C-alpha cells in the first residue's frame, strides 16, 4: 500500500471527502481542479502507485494531510543525511547576491533572444538551451536574499517558464508543459505581476484544450480574465479576450466566440505597446486570430481576415505562419478551392518539418483526412 493511500485510510476519509479538501487547498492557491470523476480516476492511479504525482498535486496533498513530501512517499527518505556544507551554501548565496537590475535585464534579454529563435526555427532545437536558462534563473531566485532581487528574478523566471511551457506543448509533451506553466504562475505570484500570471494561466488552458476538455479550458481562461480585471493593460485584456473567443470556438459556441472577437477588436490599443515582451499582438496579428476562429466556425469572412494576417508572420514567425496557412486551407476547402488548399498545406508542411511542431502536424493530418473523405 502506498503512503498516500495509507494516509487517507488512516484518517478514515472517503475519496469524496479527499476531493473536497483538495479543491479547498487548490482554491486557496488560486487554482481550479478537474471535474470530480476525472480527478477521482487520477487519485486512484496515484494511490495505487500506477503514476507519479506531479509537483502541483504533491503540494496540494501536503497541504491537505499536513505532511512532508517524504511522509507521503513523494521523496525517498535517506538513511543517513549527508553533512551539510556551509561553504557551498555561502557560495550559492554570494552568487545570488551579485544579482542587480542590470543582471536581471541581461537574463530577460537572453529569454527574448530564445523567443526570437523559437519564432524563426521552432522549439525543437533550443529546448535544452531553454531548460539550462530556466535552471540558472531558478537557482539565483532560490538563493536570493533581498526581496527586490527575488521579485526581479521571479518576473524573468515566469516569462521564461511560460515560453518553455508553450514550446513543450507545441512539440507534444503536455505533462512537461503543465509543469512549466505551474512554475510560471508561482513565479508570477512572487513577482506580483498580474499580467504574467494571467498570461501563464491562459496558456496553461491550452494544455487542457489539447487534452480534449474545451469546457474546463474555457473556465480557466474566464478565471484568468476575472482575476486580472482592472490590473492589466489594455493589450493584455485584448489578448485574454481573444483567447476566450478561441475557447468558445473550440466549444462550438459561435455566438460567444463572435462576441469575444468583437470585444477584443474594441479593446486593442490604438498605439503600439511594447511593455509586455511576451505578447505579439497588433491589428494584423489579431486579424489572424479572428481568422482562425472564423475558419473553425465555417464563417465566410475567415479568408479575408487570414489574408490580412498572413503577411505579419511570413518569414518571421514560422510556427504562426504554418498555423495561418492551415487555417486558410481549412477555410478554402469549404469553397472547394483545392489547388489553393494544396499550396498552403505544402508550405505549412515545410514549416512544420523545420519547427518540429507536433500540434500543427496533427492539424494538417486532421485536415487532409477530412479532405480525402470529401
């Protein structure tokens, strides 16, 4: 019997009682959990030792049971603790103490450089570089003493982790993606940055969406919008609203999707806003987002929107360009323009091969399968 199951039985709790306590602990952390049936199946797997417990749920179980990770079997106990080295800790603290605003700026610039490489070449070739970058920032943040320094590092860590989360989702590793977003949200809270917290939360919703639960994904986006209301700039409000439109589209709610798209258009600032380096959103970028939703809804205006948005990403954002071309192929297929469909899919396949995007590859396979059925 696993320590996790033994602890519940020792307390005499039913799984329903455990579910309620887990939800209460999650709510205290500002998070929401899956539906009871889904969570119950996962708890059974964990209690029977059939799957490892992720970091987020480890923290929840520790909160609920009032136990350490070792007591619940998450960490193997050591028989004899190794003697601690005061010198090693002193070196780590000294290294972190050298961080100032300039160092934090350099670390952010490194994140931005990786972001640019990701846009041009995709995630596959730079994932190890990103992991090393995050580990470096995390170590500095972990050993920083001054609150101001910790806040600066936490902000950089949140941005880098959110980028890593999207990269992991794109190449088909959703569990890794989820953990990156958990770190991003935790760091955003430490940095007290509402925009980064909303951004990481909504991007995490795409993990839920890719796993087939459009309803919960939409709830998570709605939660992020509500939580950040009045605390984020107009550009972030625009992005959050457009994401809500995409979730409504995935759920098949055309009216809600059109309403959110109109709201996003109204919210978009007239002047460029470069205060959020992780957001690339202009009138033309919003046009391709509208086009994506409209194409999925079968709206005849999709092609015009996508034609407006395509130049904004061509040659600069390989993954995004592939996405727009797949959207155009989707919209053109409805009109029977098979030659144009093949032209866009040909370019999309080349881009997908270059970036290693499993998400886009699956979209192409789904579309070509539907096309053959027609």
